[in-house]
């Protein structure tokens, strides 16, 4: 095995609304990175695109699609490549291999884009809360949104044909990760999990559900979750005050805190959080990570560094802002991530795009960065 080895290409498939990909960091609704558009799950798994991707790891190459992990590792931090390989070899007890299994052992399925939030770093691909604003931006001839509306005008929220494709795969699947949208509001969730349990498949599966925390546990859902071998519920928490949470995620943070506490009363499940780090919260990352560490425990907190939209990536900020944020940080965990801000230079064009889009969304949602995030507003405006 080489120093660039990743277990994901040999065990995992990621199913989104667009073409299938080997990893969650490689999603694209518009671009077909691996030539799998229109393929079934089985066809994608054995496709030339997937096999070429695997070959790059056999040869010890740094595949260009994996830049997110390489950037993280170049500053001395643990990347998702490390985390997934550790998870596969230690938790799932699977060997390191350079030969793909006949069927994926891990399935990550974004089975719905139905959502009751409209997070600023998200979009219509993962949230129906973005439908109205995506249509408005498409009507204003914003190219990205014009393309998205072409795709999502034709795509249902839940594909029964995809579930039918997956059923033969589930026999060998030991890790099923369901994402959205908001997974817990979809009417197909409990019937789907019940079907897996009735087929005798739940007992072999580690089930992972990602949620925004807006939905508390209920008896029917808890009962079916208890039939799985192991259950991990991952909460998306990107802000930790009522005002900043409403601004970034549109939800009610007090309600989310109450729901997390209700879930945590069910000791039979495991709970995690993966804050998405962006311009919108890197200035207060100390507060975000302290709250997450206190609520979930240090070993149950991961991070996602936003890659798309690119104008939310903290690397695009002026150096003076990056230096101010780094010098003001005192929390040990934050200080491990902040050096990543410096892995790319300030991009004035993307920063102006961030300012333009933020102003547009503020007006659309009757919000104000100056009022609800005065510290960030001041940092940006004093540097421009």
C-alpha cells in the first residue's frame, strides 16, 4: 500500500441526484466526473470511470478530484481519506485492499432533497427549501442556477427505481449511510428501514442517518432503528447561537438543542456532529467547536471544509482577515484547522461573489449580516 492509499474507492459508492461517484466529496449534479450518468448502481460500480479512479490509488497517485483531502493533509491535518480508511479497517473490520469487492460494502445514498431548512452553503440539490430562490436566480440568468433548474425540474425527490437497484446490493452491504435533504421528515424513511429489517438485512448493517436536528425521536422510528446492528445519528451544526443559526441554517437553534437532548436519552444509539466550516462560521469557530465538543464529546466531532460553492471557502478571504481570525483564536481544536485558510491565496473575484450573493440572499430572506453577524460584517467591510 502506498502513502496515498484510500479504502473508499474499493468499498464505497455514493448515490446522489446526479451521476454516481465513489466518495461524498466528489458529488456533482451537473458534471459527470466518472462517466456514470444514466448507469445503474451495479454498472457504475464496475464502470471504467470507477476503475480508473481506483487505479490511480494503486499507482500511488494524488488524484486531482481528491484535492480536498490533499489540502487538508498538506497542512498536517487528518483528512476524510484517513477517517474513512480507519473506519473501514477498524470499525468494519475489512482489510486494506486494492481490489474492489464484487458489490459495495458501503453505500452512501442521498435519497431525498426534501428539507425544511435552506442553509446558505447548501442548494436545491440537497434542499427543497432552495426551490423558490433557485428559480428566481435562474430567471435572473445566473448560469449555475439555470443548469440546476433544468436538472431538478426532471428529478423526483425519491427514486423508487434506485431503491429497487439497491436491493440486490444490500445483501453484502454492512454500512448504509442515508442523507438528504432532511432524512427524518421523509415519509419513505420508516417503511424503507422496516423493509430492510423484515428482509433480515438490518442485523448486519451499520446505519448512519444525517439530520439537521429539527425532528425529535418518535416511537415508530426508534423501534425500527433498534433492529439495526448499530446506529449513528449525525447532526449538522454550523452555528451555535439563535441568531447565527437562523442566519446560516434558517432553523431554530433552541429547538435543535432540545431535540438533540431527546435523542441522546436513547443510549442505544451513537451521536456525532460534522460542522461545515465556511466563511460564515470560521470567524467564530472557537465557539462552534467548543459547543460541539461539550455536547457530543471530542471524539464524536468531525468537520467538513466547504468546497462548493467556492465563494464560501475561507481560503478566498483577504490575508488580513485570515490573520485576524487566527490571532483571535484560543481554542486548541480551532487552531488545528485555521492554517488551512492559508493553503490558497485571497481571491478578490470570489470574495466579491460572496458579498454579492450574501446581499441577494439577505434581501430575499429579510435578514442582515450587519445585524445578525456584526463581527463578520465588520471583518469583511474593513478589508474591502
